[in-house]
């Protein structure tokens, strides 16, 4: 496994074969009170392609994105960078898992917007996307064809929703009350 800064890794990507592993660090600005700190986003994959002029990179094979707000695992990821080489947006496809301290999410495709921490998760063909809330004592999950959530909040929007949550008394009336 190779661990190098983003530009060096991406320039060297042309020499990587499908059997090589590459790791890339994308420097990003993180708000910390009034002072900004730099924290690298670490991206690991079997191979990498980088188009510097267009500001994007393609990571293929066992992709792992280690970001401050979440972890993303996928078969392939398209990473879009700002002019300053910071992560702006990520599109992950194939066996996608997105995790953080609060949630575990699974689907066929995910869009991640770094600036606002929004994740849009799509179901795989013939399947469902799922988000499990692990910040509570009881297991709670939501399934649907499209799920939108934010990494730092408890906001979730679901299309074709199926929600499971523990309910006191175990009846449907209490479930409806708990969702209001």
C-alpha cells in the first residue's frame, strides 16, 4: 500500500496497475471554533485515475474514503475536487457503505457533498437502501429506494419508506405517536 499526498499519488496513478494499491490524501479545511485546521481526507483503492485539468479522480477496487464526517466503502468512487484540491463531492457506486458515529447506511450508489455533509443513498437494482441509527439504545432503521441524510444531524428524508423502530407497548398507535 502506498501512502502519499494527493497530487503525487494522482500523478503517479498512471503507472499503477490493477494489482497495485494506492492511497491518496486530500487536504481539506475544517472549521474548529474560529480557527481553521487542515485535516487530510484519506482515500485508498486498488487503482486511481486523475484528470488534473478537470479536477476529478476515479478510484477503483476496494475503495475506502476516510473523511472527518464519515467513512465510505465502495467498489468505485468518482471524486470531484475544488480549485484548491479539496474534496467537494464524491459519487460512490457498487456495494456502498457509509458510516459514522450515528449511522450505518448501505446501498448501490451514494452521493456525498462535503460542504454540508449531505449523503444521498440509492437502492441497488432490485434491492433497498438502508440507514441504521446506532446512536440510540434501541435499533432503528429506515429503508427505501432513495434516502437523504446529513452526517451531523438526525435529519433523514426517504422515498418509498419502510421504518422500523422499537415502540413502547408494541402497537401501531404507539409507533405513529413516536414518529410525530
